[in-house]
C-alpha cells in the first residue's frame, strides 16, 4: 500500500474516534462523563483485538478488547449488522460494574469488518450505595447489575425488555437511559464513519491498512524496547482501607524487545471492593505505558504483543469471583497504574536518549467522593465530585509537576467548576484551591494537590450523603523518582459543626481553612457519611511525586514557590535548604550554609548495610 | 566512559555503579548498591510540611552518596520491608 493512502486511513481512524467521543458527550447528561471525561471510545478489529485506542481512561482500551472477544465467543453466529451488546461484568472484561461497555459490530455489505466499543461510568448501577462505589459490599452480588453479555439492540431495534429490566434495577433510570443512549449514539457514529471509510477505500485496502497499522505499532514498539537497556525494576504501593494495609508489588523485567510485569507478592484479595480482576490489572499498566513509551506509536494490539503479565490468582490484582470489586478503579487498578509508572520511568531514566520522558507518579490516589440525595430542585442527584479527576502532576526530568494537573491514565480528564457542582448538588464550597507543601520535594517538585471544603446548602432534606472511598490517607501513593520525595497523602475530614452549635459555640460559616472551623474534626476515609446542616466535609488530594534531589532545586524557584503559596518558608529552609530574606528574595549566603549543613547531616548517616 | 543506569547513577569504566555527580563507586554493576550508600530512614510524617502529618507509620528511606552527599534515591516502606532493588544490565 502506498504510504499516503495508509496515512490517510490511519488519520481517518483517529477522526472516527474523535467524532464518536464528541457524540457521546453531546448526548450524555452526567458530569462524570462531560466534565470528568470518565469515558472511552476505541476501535477494534473483527476479531476484537485493539485497532485504534482512543482517549479517556486508558486502562479501558485493552479491557474493551476483551469485552469484544467475550461477546464474539458468547454470540457466535448471532452477531448481526445494527446489533449493540452490553457487558459490565468485571470477571469477564469490565473494570467494575459501573463502567458499562457497549460494543457494536461494524459490518460492510454483510461482512464483519470491525468493532467499536465505548464505556461511561453510568449514573447508577443498582449497587448497595447510589453511584456504584459500594464500600459496604463484601461480594459482587451486592454491587449492582452485572452482565457477562447481552444484546441490547438487535439489528437496529432496541430490546425493550432488556432495557426496561436494566432500568428497573437502577436509581435515576432516566439518567442511566441517557448514559446508555449516549454510548449507542457514539457507536452509531463510529459505525457510520467506518462504513464510509470502507466504502471509499475498499474493504480489502482498509483491512490491509489496519493490519499494517497493528504490525507497524508492534515493530515500532519492539524497536523502542531494543533501544532501552535490559534490566529489572521494582516498585511498591501501599494502601490502607479501614485498619488494613495492602501491597501491590511490581517487578518489571525488560529483555531485548519484551517486557514482563510481575505482581508476585502482592496482597491476597481483600474483603473490600478495592480488588481488581485479571484484565483490569492488564489494562492498569497499559494506562501509563501507552503515553510514556508509545507517545508516538499508534495504541493498538501491536503494542500488546511484546508484553506479558504474571498476576497470581487470588491476589488483589487478580481476584476471584465473587470478591467485591466495585472500587477497583480507585483501588488496585490505580496502584497498578502508579507502580507501572515508576518502573517504566526508572527504565527510561536508564537511557540517555529517553531519560527526559521519565516522570514521578501523577495523582497516585483518587479522592473519590460520590454524593447522593435530593438536590435543591427536588431531583435525585447522584454523582461524583469531579475534583477527583484534578490530581497533581508528578515531577519530571525537566520540569515541575503540573499543579492540580490531572493524571496520566486519563489525558483528557478534568474537573467541573464550582458553580456546576453547586447547581447539581445542594452544597456550597467554602474554598477550593491548591495546597501549600503538598507537592513532593525534588529538584523538580511534584505538583500541588487540591483541597476543598463543602457544606450543605438549600437542601430539601437538610443535607446530602456521600461515599468516601479514599485510600492514600496514611500512605503516599504518588511516588517520587530519582530521589524525589513522594507527594503528601490525601486527607478527608468530617467537621462536626452541628455538635459545636449544640455546645453553644459560634460556627464560622465562611471558614477559609480547616483551622478556622469550630467543630471537632474527624478523619474519615471509607464508608457512607452524612453532610447535614452545618457540618463540613474537607477533602485534600495527594500531591504529585517529586523528581531528583531537593538540594538541586534552583533557589530562585523556591522563592517563587513561597511567593505563590506552593511551598512554605519552613519547608523551603528545612527540606530545600533555601533561606529567604525579609523581602522574600534568596539569601544566598544563608542558603549555601543551610545546604552545606544538610549535606553534612546526610554524610553523618550510617551505610545501609 | 560511563553509562547511565538511573537518574542519579552510572556504571563506570571499571564496571562499578557510581554516583553520577561525583563518580564515587558504590559496588559492582548488576548488584544492589543501596547497602553502600549513606542511609536515613525517617517517618514520612516529618519529611515535608503540614500535609504530610497524617502519614501514619510509613517510612521514607533516603540513600545518599557517601562521596558528595547527593540524594541518589528514595522510597517509602513499612518497617522491615526490603529495599527496592533495581538491576540494569550493561
């Protein structure tokens, strides 16, 4: 095939996905989709293998391939033009029940030529707790509707009995119907555009181009791996749920043009829903792998071929049914994301050519808060506080982490503005801002974390409830790199202002920091809690990991950090060894002395052996 | 001629792992170097500013070059957990 035609077809495939994502967003009505971009659309080959990965949460690109393959197996001989299939079973392919996959075969003149697949985190799935995150579930049977595969649309006709059954099992069915409609619309657009592409260029030529594209990705990726040194790199993630501590251990081995991700030694599966299943762990390390190693390579099945994974059955990264799994995306999967980010970045750091691509961990812990209750308009409001998509960037080999900069696994993630949230939930924000001293210290510091506080406002029920599924309150999950410190841990606090009022204390309705709040502050991290009357919920995310030795940071940058409120003078002096004068400028002599003193302290330490 | 193996380490012409900043040797290539580094282990709680205050029992380990005091690597750990061990083949 001539390279120009190949290139045109390749770019048309990109555009097919782009247009499908736009369609999905136009039809969907939920903030988690439109604001958080907790979504994905991709294209797959006729056998279900990944053809063109789209944007959104990247750990879904490979899981949706498994969804297509599962549907192919289950419905063999019954896959027709105009069909749309649904699966959300985590033990089949999905990440958790809330992330519903809709996959559609694409036929041209009766022949199956491709699949389109997409997902959104649906408004509700009928789990114990509205919104799908179900911290009290101890098995998947209480985590909502779950199907290994059903035909939602048959030859272009909605299977109303199936749709009605599904909507009968969820809260706010009108919103779930809109979620499903948005995915049907996205798949319809993808199908129409793919058919137009095949019609224009001939099915055999398009198939040839698609095969070339996959082979090209494999070749390019193997070439890249051969440029990198062989070796074995380790990383370790801890996380806490209630009083239990879990480990995700990863050893990544690179040999010639292959990579192996080995999770041996990770904790046994949990009684809490933070486990993930095999395909979720598989997708979990591809989320950082695609952007860090394949930033200029098409994300498709060719990238998967040099990779293998060892994930022992019965562990937190390969749990067995019926283990609970509803919080997998903010649990074990995210730890797999983080661990893989560090191992890949260590490998990149070992290469003169690719060292600049290395990064500390971005946004190591989702600080997901799911709200549910009646809102000020009398509507049933369910949804996530989209701040969870506004994590802190990790420090890189050439620059600081981006403050409140998002995360690697979702390059298009973002958070809603305050007014959007206040219009949907009966709450008002006391403040929302970046957090001083939260970024991991380093030559290039981690991005600063987000902190906010909310209080109920104008609620017909006197308040609203929320689910906290926070890990990372006792452990930092955003690891540093090259000596950089990890970012600061998350923090969730229930401020008991109601009790303070009952005790006759004055409550500051405009508190601008936790210190200005009157009520007793209770640390929380897991479960369902009320936000009633004058009580306050305070949330702080984790900071990004730092890169390199903090003593190597240019002193002028610390002066700027202090001026802009990102670093305190105390941390500037104690951790970075930078002393500022009364005007906020760098005191060069004092800083040199401070750094010398820190170095003397370092050298006075014993050797580790 | 040295070969880079991490953000802070190289393997020198004698096939030794060495500090990238000063060249101080830390042991043979292909083996763990951390035991030869100056080492501090403190609670993460005290490692940064106020936002670190709720880091419970986790430790921040730091490995320094005995030659120039450069911070070569850091890792978090619970007490008793082994050092993370990275091996680059040269």
